[in-house]
């Protein structure tokens, strides 16, 4: 069994185990697309259901059957402040917002970049981490600047903020007479890196914090070719009608910033702290 197939099989078994363990303990659907979920309802139930795509280390991933990562630690702090437990639900990223409105979980805490299209569909909390996007290539590649990728193939995650930024940048490239040959999209970001490792793509489009972690973990394997797009940030996504939840997350994140606890989490998982604004972009307010 090759490494990629083994990873997919292992992850499927883990996901199945998580759902088997939680079946019968918590309801699989607690709120529909139109019902308002209040803090009192969450407290009465005793659990906050959180949707995530647990294949994006160090934000969220599964190791030995357990959820780990920066977002997982943040969720533990938030649910503790609310006085409830957390149920983490691994889900496909491309359908994460429809799943939120289908009542599969209450909120999305999963390195979701605050973007204009998403802000039309969900409420975002104040930012809690940097989500700026960059191009990353193998250290041995001949490319020296982003424009050198004209005629080449990019790889990223389907439905991610990186995909959105990649498409915008590709359009800007075409205005200068240069064109990206193709953009390969995968269910999770690790598969995009595997595509570059295998020579199927020439560069990955990913968030800067994750790239820096990988470069530290694998010295001399990758290098940043250059940032693309404007500054981006990650936020917690909730349904438009669930205003109480959004306001609660806003208060908690700002408190974590003031006390330095958010910086401590960033240092723990990334090795550095991030400058993030106290308010989301204007289009998400």
C-alpha cells in the first residue's frame, strides 16, 4: 500500500471511530438552517459541536485517534469559558459551510480565512491568526519569483482561501500576458504537497504560517517563492442568525489577546506570534 493510500485509509478509519464513539452521546443534528441557536441552548445541551477538516497541521489534525492542533486548543479554551464540552466533527472542506447550515455542527473552527464570498454566507468572529497566502516551491526548483511560474502548474486545497487567492492572482497574471497552465485542487492540503513532491505540480498555494512550520520541519525541502494577495486572517464562522455565538467568540478572542494567552498558543504551535487586528475586515462586519 503506497503512502498516500495508507494515509487515506488510516484517516477514514479514524473518522469512523470518532463518529462511532460519539454516536448515542450527542445528537447528530441540533439546529436547522433557520432556527436560532442561543448560548443558553448550547449550555442546556452541554456540548458545542465544532466542524473542522482535520488535515491541516498545525491548526488541526488527527494523531493516534485524537484531534490535536492550535484550533483544538483554542476550542478547549472557548468551550471551558462557555461551561460545555466540545464535540469535534471532521468533515470535507469543500462542503463545510453547507454542512453548517444543514445542522451537522454549530460552528466552524478550522483555519477558515475571512473572505468576501464567505462573509456573505456566515458570520465571522474577530481574527485570531494570520492567513496570508504565499507560493511555495521545492528548494531545488529553478523559480526565483512568482512570475516565473507562467506556463506551470499550481496545487492547492479545494474550497480553501488559498484557492480563492490563487485564482485571483492567476487573473492578474493574465493581464500581464502570462498564464498559469493549471490549478490542481485536492480535498486536503497535504495532497497538494504530495503533488509537488511527485512532480505533478510546480508550486503550492498555502497560508504562510503553515508553510513556515513545514520549512522548519523539513529544512532545505521547500522555500517561499513570494506572497500573493492582500493580508488575510482566520476567524470562527457561525450561521448568520446565530449572533449570540459570534458575539461570545468576539469577546473571548479579544480577552485572550489582552491577557497574552492567544500569543502563548501561537508560540506553542507555530514558534512565533502573529499580529492580528481587533476587528474583521470591513466587508465581514
